């Protein structure tokens, strides 16, 4: 079984490297891990409860580190035995790279299984291994961030543009003083009485209509009133 992948961890590379060598962090991150002890500078012993399809077993094994290149990565290899369930052995090459204050962890896994595990089928084994890898790195990332107190870096915001000076208020145009009204020429004052009467009658009609609408007068009554008012106005201008 071969598997490749990578995980972005929001923490500095040195912090991720230290976590990869910390038994407590690894124990908390490995799904089903019951025990994990450091036996030497480059070795660990582990007990893991795992379930692959219908097969569920407790695996005990040894893990060793090689090609150690701090803080760039290492190669991890080991073998676990689960009794009648079978065994699993293999290795993984882990590399760390910095990217904008975060760490990109890349891995390449090469593993083999035997016993009942080998009878389950490669497709189920592959899907289970990928799920366990996803669970491990998600939990590992949480552990690293929690222990280092390093939140995910925020995207640097662009500097605010300098505020443009406000345009001075535009003074309202000065209105020239109104010219004194000149008395209407005699001709205008002597306009035909009919025009004045018509205008007065129209104004009176509108006033009466408004009053009628407010008081609810019947149409006949306010029509008669309008005619009477109009007649009086015409008479007054004659």
C-alpha cells in the first residue's frame, strides 16, 4: 500500500518538529493509541487499538526514526503485530517546509499487511488508512496549536489609503435682491373684467368643492352655491 499526502499546520516549523518528537503529542494524535513510550533517542514502543473492516485488534509494535534532519524531516519505520488479526509493517518519509509562517507537512507511506488483514481487500485497507491519516493530522494540528498557542496567521491587510481632504463646501450662490415690483401699467390694471371674474369664479369653485367634500354636501347643493358665488363675483367686477 502506497499513500501520499500533505497537511498545512498553522504553526512554525520548529514547533511542528518538536511535536513530531513528543510522545505525549503523538499519543494524543494517533487514533486508538493506548500507550506510547520513548525507548531511546530514535525509538518508540506503541500499543494501538484499531479496526479495519470486520477485523478489530490491538497492535503492539516498535517504531524507529532514521534520516533525521531537524527541522526538515525524518523517516519513520516500524512493525505492529495484532495476533490472529495479522501484522502491519512499513515506513513513512516525513518532510516539513515553511510557507508564510505556517508549516506544510508532506508524507509518503509504504506499508504491507499480512494475516486476516491481507484477506480484507486492498480497497478497504486503503480507505481505512487514509481515514486514520486524516484523523491523525487533524488532531496533531490541534495539539500543536494548543501547545504552542500559535493561532493561524491572519492575512496581512493592505494599508489604508490616506484619506483625501474633503472638498471645501461650495458656497450657495448669492441671490440678487428681488427688484421692487413696479406698479402694473394702466393697461394691465384695466384688464377685461371677464378675465378677473373667471379667475375668481374658479377659485371660489375649488374652495366650495373642498368644503363640500369635507362636509359631505350633496352635489346639487354645492353646484347651486358655486353658481351663486360666481354670479356675485362677476357682478362685483362690473
